[in-house]
C-alpha cells in the first residue's frame, strides 16, 4: 500500500516530460487493457 502511494506521489510531482512519452503511456495502457 505504501509503495503504491509513493509511486502516486512521484507521478504527481513529476509530470510527463514530453508529449511523446504521454502518447506512449496512453498506448501502453490500451495494450495492457486489451491483453487483460
């Protein structure tokens, strides 16, 4: 639980640096949900 909270904090504090990263993250999520 603490680990996930830590990860959330880091994500909030440090936004995605580039639009490319954002796009890739989005695609990653899509692929993950598709695989499930």
